[in-house]
């Protein structure tokens, strides 16, 4: 069993639950979006709040942090862009007619998904809607983005002449049980991926391998070829909704309402590990340096050895569900519906895991060397036998 850990810092500035936590690409800042209708900016250097973004008229559902700008979306039907230095609201994106669930920033585009059954594309700088993606029969919960240049061969690209202006594609997952792929330039639906019998809650894209993974309330994860739309595999062992996914080195980790995380080999579909000990749904997960960190509805975060599945540590202190986790400089950040951001020191667990990995590699190296010597010896014996037999 794992040891309990106590937080090195507890940030209590928010007056409502924290729904999302985003880390900037340079790792210098964190952004929290809250039920209190505000977002806060935190420095990873001193763990202090350095920005308070106010202006939304309802709770913030999701947030995204770039190095120089922050983005928040809200139940007030809008998305806002903020200057991370001054805290000034730089833009308000209006057009959705219901709660905005999710946003995604890619290149000069800002994408959003809403309960109004649409996804939309906005110009980040011009505060202007570029495209509307209409076709889902229910709310859009999750988004992914890629360029056809990443996945299509030259001859396949030539077939899409009308889309030459922009080769960007948006992927949307909906409570209508479908995943749709859209051409960003025209808003045209490129393909609809059918197979799920429940709401699609999460998406993970592996563009170099032309694969998309979707998790659903139908208890399954499905993998799709994003060029042909073909369903490749169905992962069926969960006994509850699949809430979150993480893809690392062709290993797929899935967190579920059945209180477990499972690890699957993407290439074969084999389930190779199940991580237990959660007392409620697994709401979020993150892989780091051979360790799988999870957040749960039981208000605890946990660290597992990703290979063995052994529970290494429990992080106790939150009062409600942990909605999001981030990791930077061997610190674990957990954001909860109890309104707090907690910071945990994971240097010890990371250090132990590095020593373990080093030891395993050393053992594997010796085994490999022994195997090579054995094969060399057997080959020599084989040659001697062949010579004796005159072969």
C-alpha cells in the first residue's frame, strides 16, 4: 500500500470549485477556472497567485493557457481571452447560445464546443467567428485538432482539392454517441464515426499513426483510422463510463467510473494492467516518468508504478472530487471542486522510481548479455556439430 502525503501548499483563493487547471507550454504559469466565475494565474516558481481574471457572468467550465495569453469559457455562453501580464480582457467571443464546454487553441485558431450542439472556430486575434460546425444532435463535449498534412499521403491530398485553402481538421465528440471530423475551411463534415452507444466523453489523437481514440459512457474505448473512418479496435473491459484517456509510447491509459484505470497495448488491444484502490470514479490521470498519477471522486490523488500497477502513494487533503492534475518540476498540482489548488512534492517518489528503472535496465542488460553469450555458445556448438557431420 502507498503512504499518505501532505500538501506542501494549499491555495484557497477561489470562492468556488475549480473545474480545470492548465499549464503554460513554458511551464512558468498555471491557470485555474472556477465555479466562482473567475480564473486565477499562478506562478510555478513561487506558487503565488499573480493574476485574477474577472468578467464572466457565470461559472467557468474550462480554461487554456498559452505563454502570453489565457483563454476561458463559461456557462455565460462566451469565451474570453486575457493578457497574462496585465490581467486585462483582450477579447470576448460571442455566438454560442448555450454553455461552452470546451476550448482548444491551435495555430491562429480557437475552437469551442457547446451545449448548443455546435462547435465553432474563431480567429484568435480578430475576435471573429470563422466557421460553425453544425450537425451533432446533442451537445459537443470534447475536441481534437490536426492537419491533413500530418496524416494524408500526397495522392490522398490531391483528392481533396476543394479543401486546399486549409488542410486543418476538427474532431468533435458528442453526447449523441458520435464522433465527427470536419474540414475547418468549409465547415463540411468529412466523416462521422459510428459505433458508440453512449455519450463520447474524451478523445485522444495520434496523428502520426492516423489513429483516434474515443472513450464513452457505453463503457468502451474505440480506436479509429482518422483517414478512412474505419473502426479498428474496441476495448471492452471497463464496467463503467470511460472518463479520461492518456496515450504514452503506444500504451493507452483509461480512467473510468468503475473506479479503475486500465493500461492497454494499442497495437494489439491487450489489457496489460489494472490500477485499483480508488473508492470513486477516476476523474483525471497523468503519466510522468514511469508513474501514473490519478485524481478521483473520492477526493484523493494517487501514484502508481505504471508497469507493476503497485500503489506507491496516496495524496489526501481535498474534500471533494479532483477535477484536474498537472505536473511540473516534480511537483504535483491538484485542482478540486472544493475550491482549492494543492501542491505536492513528488521528488521522493520520482527518485525512487528512477532508481528502480535504472536497476531494471541493468538487470535486463545483464540478462541480454547472458542471452547473447548463450546464443553465441549455441551457435558455436551448432557449427562444431555441423563440421563433425561433414555438413
